[in-house]
């Protein structure tokens, strides 16, 4: 009986244990189901908040694009507005669908969506005014409080919406935490299951941590790349603004220097030999003016407004010729080594400007080495691929001829490298440099559609790499034309077209001294009338940039009716009117201000000879 009673107790214990296990399993299933439901609700709250944030962010992007367009007039700024306008209905529908079971949220959206529509109407109105040519009206609308009040009300409603969702999220999280606590308590009864569950949790946590570390690292790398790209964009915009400023200043200086240089030359020629002191003073003044003219040429080079005449150039030969000159000029304490690449491509550049750039870099290297060190000039064929271009937005992928100039000087810090190409920036002592050498190199390379890069380590040295566009068989290097005789042709009658009265008077005076019959016009319209009245005018010397019609337009107008007329253009700096893609049009002769009497005589004679038979 006791054995049977014991077996009965065992059976009852087994049955009770089994029932208890069933209850525990049922409780676990119920708790797990409740926990999953709570998790889904928490996830739903996160989705709602994300959808709201994306909706409000899209409205702000639309406002940012509108303001950028109104301030700059650049159509690229308006693209975010149109993208936002197209995306808003979709986002509003998504958010409405997410909160369809929440009457409180539905009521909040009923107040929010009309305000967003009103805000978009306000943005559209200002853009339409700007596109219609009424910037003042659009700016007046911006300055009014309508748009600001709308955004404030939108923000307030969005905050209310978010707070409501946050309250629901906290409640759902509290529920989820309580249910998980109950689940944990129940699972303690089953030690083996608890251990297995703990192992699974630890394993998943480990995987999650690794995944989060990888994502955080990717985000840090992306942020670093974005910061570098933004820095490069800001630097490019700064250099472009400086270029526009220096180009305008150089143009104005060239007009003034043209008058100064020309009149000084005429004054010196008229002074008798007995006036030695006066002639010396005049020559000193002329030398100073010519140095100022050289300075303006460097400013034009930096601003990429100098006319270039690129040809297919043998870069190895150019480097050899420059290195021969450098060995004589840099001093015996500078060791010069050239490493010329085999099978080097030809480059499509202006050779004199390339030689000037190499000289500037060599002089900078000598100064960095304090007159003692080694200068290495290397050439090679390179291909700049898409990955390099992605990191340097100012260059196009393709084939380039690379020239690297390396010195063993003091090197540059990161801050100095970032400002190295700015005009007038220099680390030299006062009076030892103008700060235009590297800026001239930068302007020439960019104008030639190339790329320039500085690598430097303080205390080690510096390498400047020039990437020049590869030439082709159609870019043959032409020999310079034979120099024309400079004697004036008295049978030529020259019409001078120049809007600056001082320059006009000075040029006419020079031409008369050279033996030409010269008359003047102050505009293209005046020149046309004079050409119609006077058929004896057979040479025209015209400025490029003038109010109204420019010199190139004047030439195009009269070329058909007066094809026999020789034309010489003059300019302080060249615009697209006569220089296309920074390269002189074929057959166009151009003299840059300021010019000397001999230069004007030579170029005018060359234009006459090139045009036709000299009388």
C-alpha cells in the first residue's frame, strides 16, 4: 500500500509537474505574445515620429531652397523646393495612414496640414515673384511675418504631436518592460530554458554591438568625407570670388597704366639728350610703371582672364630648357635634377605661360631651401580616375601630363597649404615677395583645364604637382610668325574705338607720332557712323570691353561690308566676346594693356601684314 501510495504521489507529482509546466509554458506564451505586441506598438511610435520629422524637415528644405534662390537668383537652389513640393503629399499620406487609429493624432493633423499647405503657397508666391522679375516684391514678402508665423505654428503643432506620441511611447515602453520582467521571472523556474535564453540574448547582444560599431564607424567616415567636401567647396568659392575681384582691379589698373606707360615713353622720346637727369627720372618712372604692369598680368593669371594660346607642347623639352636656365640662375648651392618620363604625351598648353609657372615654382623652392638644397623636376603620364576626382571636385577624369617640382625646404603646415594659392598671401618677410607666384600658377593651370596639388611636410620639403591636359595630333606646336616691320604706312587711316577718353587720346597721339592718320570714336555706334561716312578708313584699333556693343560685335557688324579692313583688338583683360574657353579665336590679333609704343607699332603692323597686302 505504501508503494502504491508512493507511486500515486509520484504520478500526482508528475501530473502536477506536467500541469505546472503547461501553465508555465502557457504563461510564457501569453507573456511573450504581449511583449511582442508591446514591441510592435513601440516600433509603431518610432515610425510615427520619424514620419513627422521627415515631413517637417521637407518643409524646411523647401524654405531653404526658396531663400537660396531669392538671394542668389541661381536656379539650382530652387530644385530642393520642387522636390519637397512633390514629396509632401506622399509624406502626408504616409503619416495619416500610420495614425489612422488615433483620433487625437487625426485631429492634430487636421490642423497641421492646412498650415503646411499655406506655407508652401507662401513659398511658391515669393518664387513666382522672383521668376517674374520682381525681386523686391519677393524680398518684401520674406521680410513680412507671414512665413515666420506659419513656420512657428507648424513647429508648435509638430511639437504637440510629438509630445503626444512620446507620452504614448513611454506608456508602451513601460508596458513592455513590465511584461518582460514577468517573462524573466517565469523563465527562472525553468533553469535550463533560462540558461538557453540567456545564451541567445548574449549572442544577439554581441552581434548587435558589432553591427552598431560598424555602422558608427561608417557614419564617422561619411561625416569626415562630407566635411572634407564642404571645406573644398568653400575654398573653391573663396578662390573664385578672389579671382573676380582681382580681375576687375587688374582691368582698371591696365587702363590707367596704358596712359602712364605711353605718355612716359612719348615724354622720354621728346626730351633732348642734354636733359640727362630728366631722362633718368622718366626712365625710372617708366620702369616702375612696367613693374606695375607685370603685377597686373599676374593678377589676370590668377583670375583666369588672360588670353592663352595653347598648342601641343613637348613637356620634356620644355622642362629641359627651363632646367638649363635654372642652373644658371638659382645658384651653385641648389642641385637640380630632372627625371623625364619615357614616352611622355604632349600637353595642350600655352608654353610661355608653362615656363613662367615652372620659374615661379623654382624660385619659391629656392627661397624655401634658403638657397641650399635639391630641386627635382619629374614628368610622367598619369590617369586621374573617378575615385581621385570624387575627392577633388575641381578636376575631370582623364589623361594628363604630370610635372612634379620637389624641394628639400622647410615645408608647409596644413594652414599654409590651404591658403597657398590666395593672391598676396606669403610667408616671406616684408619686401621679399608679392605673394602672387603660386596664385599665378594656380590661375594658369585652372585656365588650361588642368589641376594643381600641393604635398608638403614641415621640415621635410614640398612637392607641387601640375596636371596638364593631354594634347593630340590636331594640336601641333606652330612656329612663331616672322616679326613684322615696324615702319608706319602713311596710306593707312586708323580708326581708334575706345570708351575711356584718356586712353583714346593717348592712343591717337601715339599713332600720329608713328606716322599714321588717326581718328577716334568713343563707342561702337559712333564708329559705325564714321565708317559709313569715311571710306578711306582701312584699319581699326578697338577696345574689347565697352558699354553697349563690344569690340567683337562691332567687328562682326562691319566685317561683311568692309572685308578689306585690318583689325587689332586691345583690352585690359579678355572676356568671352573675343576669347572663347580662355583661348584666342583663330585669326584674332590682340594687344594687352598697358602696351609700349614699340609694341603697338609692331602689333598694328603685324595685323596689317596678316590681313593683306601692304601699300
